[in-house]
C-alpha cells in the first residue's frame, strides 16, 4: 500500500469545476490510454494517488504533440505518470522531474526502469526550490503539479530557466472552486493554499511580459507563455 498520498491527500483537487455531465462526457468519450500508461494510471487510482485526470491527459497529448518541446522540466513527479505521458507525446524531449517525497520518487524510478525505454526522464529527489536553483536554463516546457501554496515560490525559478517562448502549465489552481469564494468561506486549513494561488494569479494573469490563460480542465490549469528574457514577478 502506498502511504504518502493516502495520509496527506488534498481532496479539493478531486472536485472538477465543470458540470458533472460534461466531465463524464470528456472522460468517457475521449480516447482511452492503452499499454503501460493505462497500467500506471490504474495503479494510481487504486492507491488513491492523484494524477492528472483523463480530460487533462488528452489535452496534454494534443498540446505536446503540437509543441514538440526538446527540454521539459516537471515539479511534482509522484509515480512518474505525467512524465511518462509527456515523454510518449514528445519522443525527442529530455525530461527533468523533481520529487520531494521519497516514497513517490522510489515508485517513479521503478516505473521509469520498466517503461522509459528511451531513457528520456531523469528523477531528482529533493525540495524543488533547492533543486531548481542548481539547474541550467534552456527548458522550453514546464509542468508544475506539486504543493499548491508553493507555486508562486517555484515559478520565478522556473521562469529563469525557461527559454523565451517557452510554456509553463500549472495544475490544480481552482481548489475545487474555492478560489472564487471570499476567503472567509474557505476552510482554515485551506487558506494558505488559497492565498498562494491568488498571489499566483495576481503575479501572472495581467503581467505584460507573460501571456497567461486559465483553462477549466480537471481542477483548473494556469498556462503561461514567457515573452521576455527577464521576468520580474511582483
């Protein structure tokens, strides 16, 4: 049994913010995963490990096949599902993925040993802020799916390492719809995440050197394109 996510799971991200019947349509009618990705996804669901939902999976396949990035950075490996998905969609890419949870990092390495046959993916275990500061630049795509309150902390370091024209996708930014409420209506133990996400929105959505958009898939995506070499987030 996988202990980490069962003990600390954030259930807000399990509440899609689109109508249930539309979520059902997107998850039921779009092309299902097959092969090893389906196996990893099934394992994640059985062990209560949050991975990107199917509507986001299909969107990622489309997006990455269109962009064909060569150097991808991920914060939040979990068991390696999204890294393997990105590798399959971008067969020429090299992927660096960061995971602070030792149990997840070990499971990810097991999956990569079996399924990353082209050896596209490197897992680095450690706190993202420490790891990011030691990485080189030149990434053209980044995906963040980690501690939601820390997105605003990690993003400046990611942008420093992202090439102009590069894209960042940030997952689970709606907190099951809580971000649209007054903070007084949010549970006290969720207010740190709420504040962090609103700082993220304030810093990016109208920034003159970023193109940013919110996409209502799963629990919400924030997508950012870097337009200038130097990005100062307020």
